[in-house]
C-alpha cells in the first residue's frame, strides 16, 4: 500500500442573503476558490457552519426548479406550526437539517466536476442576514 500526501486549502466566503427563505447560486465563487488553490485533481467540500442554513446541489437551468424546491420545503415545514423552540425559528432548523450542511464535489482538470445542469446553492432559512461558508479543496 502506498501513501500519498494530501494538502488542504480552505477559504471562507461571506454570503449576504436577501429574504427568508433564500437560495443563492454560489458555484462561480466556489469555482474561484478551486482555481486559486491550484488543485488539478481532488475534492472540494463546501460546509455551512450555521444551524439554520444549508447547501445543496441542483438544477441551474430553470429558475422554477429552485422555486419549487423552496416552496416544497415551506409546505413540508411551515414557519408557524406550534413548534416549541423558544427562538421562534424552529422551521429554519428543520429545513437546514433536511437540506444538510455540506456538499463534496470532485475536482478534475482544475474545475468543479459538476453535471451540465448542476449548481451549488447556499440556502438560508432564517434570513436575511450575513452568513459564512467554508470551501476546502483537497488534493
């Protein structure tokens, strides 16, 4: 068995959301981090360190797909539903749990190896506010 040394390069991006809920295509910004890392082949992980926000990959060709996702999450987890969480944002916590806090994308030829219609979205379920996300590129 051979061991290959790996290196990680991490950057923190700041995202300003405009409404609740909000989903913002961050693909180009993540791609910039990958390019700046100089990594040709590896993995890119996008991680959201917030309990009421998440990150997902889905279609970027038809904006109705994004609207459908957000509207369905709202129907499944309405803002008002008799939740017990004292802050009043339990729905945002539940949606973030459903969406998840990280995504990993292969890096090939120095670029994100996303599918033709795929984009990476930052989702804020308790905005508007300023948020951060961490992008780590591994070789």
